[in-house]
C-alpha cells in the first residue's frame, strides 16, 4: 500500500510543477461557466426586448405616409429619420449600422389614392440574425396596416372584409426565455464532466506516454515493486487532479449563476453551496472511470503527442450520452441509472430544479459507475503486467 | 551472481537473442561487448524482468526472472540506456522517490539519499531540478537511483556512451568501487577499450549469440590476436562461420 501512496504523491507533486498545463486547464475550467452565464444573460435580455419594448425604425420619406406612420407608432414602433436616400440605406444595412430601414417613395400617396398597390421598400439583411426580431415586428406591423386598409376598402363597397380572410391564423409562441435557459442549465452537467476529464488529462499523459517517451518507465518497472501498485498510484493521482478540476468548475458555476438574471424569467435554480457539495459527491464515482479510462488509453500510445490526440476523443466519449439526452426531455428512470454520466446528469438536473432525488437512483448510479470504473482499472493493471508496455 | 542459460527472444520476425548463456560472478565486472544490434540490450532487459524470454532461463542470485520476478528485481539495480529521470524533480527527489518505492521508511530515505549523494559526489547539483542536467550528471543520478535499494547485482546498459572524458573516468571509478564491495556488475558496451580497461570477464556478442566468453587474456590466446580490435573482429568472424 505504501508503494501506491508514494506513486500517487510523486505524480501529484511532479504534475503540480507543470505550471503551464495546470494554468491552461484551470483557466479553461473556471472561465467556461462565466462565459456561458454572460451568453445566457444576454439572451434573456434580448428575448425580453422583443415582446414589449419600443423599437425605433429609420424611415426615408416618412412625410409621404403620415397615416402609416401613426399606425406604426401605435404598434410601439418609434419613427426616426432614416438615411438620406436608398443608396445610403443599403450601405447602412450592409455594414450592420442599421438592422432595417423603411423607404416610402414620393408617389406612395398617389398610388394609394389610385388603388394601385402602393410600393414601400424594406431594406434588411437576411444574414444578420441579430436584426430578426426588429424586422419581424416591422413586417407584422406593415401587414397589419395592409389588412386594415383592405378591410376599409371592402367595407366602403359593402363587402364584409372577413370574406377575404378564410383563415384566421393565430400563432402561439411557446418558446420562453426560461426554456432556453433550462436547456443550457441542463448542459451544465456536460460541462462539469468535461472539466472533470480535462483536469486529469495532462497527468494521465505524463504518467504513461510521457514516462515512456522520457525513458523513465524502464527503470521504474525494474524496481522491486508490484506493477499493480504503480498503475493504481497513477490512476489515483489522475483522479485527484480531476477532483480538483471538478471542484473548480462547480465553484465557477456557483459564482456564474449568481450573476445570471434568472429571476427575471421566473427561474430559481437550486444551486446553493449544499447542492454544490452534493453535485461533487454525485460525480465522484466518475473520477474512477475518467482516471482509469485515460490511463488505459494513454498507456497504448507511444508519445506525448499521440496520447494527446487520443485523449481529446476520450474526453468526448463519456459526455456523449449527456449531449444527446440534453435535447430530449428524459426523466430519471431506474434503468438509466446503470449508465454512467447519463445517470449523474439526470439526477443533477432534478437536484437543480429542486425535485427530490430518489435514494435508490443515487445508489444505483454510484454502484453502476464504480463497477465500470473497476473494470477499466483492472484492465490497466493487466496492461501494466504485460511486457508489451515497453515495445 | 547472474546466471543465464540458453535464452531466446524474438520480436515478430526479428530473432534478437538466439541462445545466450553465461555467468556473471560476484566481485567481478562482466562486460557484454558487441556491435549495435547484437542483442545486448535485449539480454539486459530480460535480466531486469522487463521482457520474458521465449526459451531458456535466467536467475539473479537464484531467483528466476520469470517465475519469481519480484525477488529477482529485489536483487538487481538497473541503469538503462536512457537515464529516464523526472525533469521536474530534483536529483535528490528522483533518488528519494525510488528509495520510497523500494520500501525504505521515512527516516531511512533521507539517510540513504544523503549517502548516495556523497558516494556519487553529486552534491553540487543534488537540489536542482534535473531538467537542465548534462548527460554526465543525469547518468550519475540514474546510477544513484539504481543503487538505492543496495542491490547485489548491477546491470548497466552502455553507461559511458556520450559521456566526456572526465565523466567517463569518474563513472569507471564508481564501477570499480562497486566491484570492490563484492557486487556483481554486468555492463554492456560497444567500446572495446573500455571493456578491456574495466572488465574481468568479457562476453563478445554478435547476431544474438555469444561468440566468446573469457578473460581478456583468454580471448587474446583463443583468437591468436594480440590487438584487442583484431581479437574482437576475429571473435565476430567465429559467429559468422556458424
């Protein structure tokens, strides 16, 4: 048991001195939640603006259509003076200075009076998705004015305007900003797991492929020490770094969530320090899988570079189930609890949304995950007992 | 005491070692001399239990390298071709790590490391991280690491390759000192002068076989060559004839 501890300690101390790798991972892990939080916050702000807020619409030739202008203003659209002419409008929309410009040609009034479809021009950039919401509102308002005028004309001729409206389309938008935020929060476990795995990646490479590349594996394996203890110490060292990284990620989420305007959209995620601790414990069994899987894969590679390539894929593998189900609305069921990473994700989502988690589910999740981890660890021990490791 | 009896080892198509047998005695320095690719390193790797021989047996002080590999490793210290130090650990930490792995308890680790630092005269750089060490410094630290569990038998794989005159000289003195302590030293090289200067027994290896195993004088007599280089070439020719 002493050997195990000495290897563990050496790997931790040695890799702790690799400041560059350490800082890269720590910065990535800590920055990610903050970045996500500001993105979600931005989205919430934007989605709030669309429904109720006053938007401003630059108009060229507003004087040619005073009634239309009044109609638009009654629809919460503020009319401002637009660019000097159509060319200036094109240029302004192209560069993104303006999202949308409306131009009323000089003969608008005449055409309207002569019952010719009166031309108005809407300058917009389809590729500029940031302007979508404003463009949509201007379009809707113009269609509304169109309908109103048509109704008046038909009524004047004694025709019921509803005759030309065989359909009454009522769009009910159920996408709420809280729904979007919920999907992103649902992916929180994905980022937690990703951080966990990233935390141990460099150590796993250094302790296996790095050891081989430096030529230090030969004298190490020539020592009077059971090889099983060597590999177990390496896995433990990797797990310790992963635990540290997971904790860092959790704390960063904790800070980030406090900055997000979630109350605005009626969401009160349950993410206090007690839940942070619970989430840490919940994900702990994944440490064994992560550390043994990375050690196993890296042991097959010959160089640091090769190991890095392979482990980039390994980082993605355990997060896959979460990525897939985060778009489906799965509820925790006992059979899902046998799947590592999926089970932790489902339980964590419930914990955050303040639903009681079943003790059986948690127990099965931990047992299932540890069982897979134990198999991977056993495979590492077997691999280290073979001479092919030196090849 | 190292005893090798008829070992064979193949890597796929390559038959690297083809029936090597020899004894390396305590209190003597035995040299494995041969050109590159003769099977010297493979033989040494079998002895430190990194490779399993396809056929034949090898024992270290009676412990079989396959059946009782842990006991065999207990009795050998190995200095591989590459020194394999951990660049972010100091020389002292590198040695202490091996001392702990070999089961020395806390108090003894300090003492043992101090002792080795003194014996190998590496005090000047013992507390520096090994990243910037010269080849000679690395080799010395690696040798210190191999000695940490006080093994009776020492395997040195081309220890002087790439060392300058001064470093080679101080390493030679160390090897002689280990011999005087009664240890069994087995060391491989492709430099004839070095083997001639140090070794009591010489095994000339070529193409995976032992061409000749004798003392320096014996080799001179059997090949009929006075000059060592001539003797070496004559011994190699014996293998070719087979």
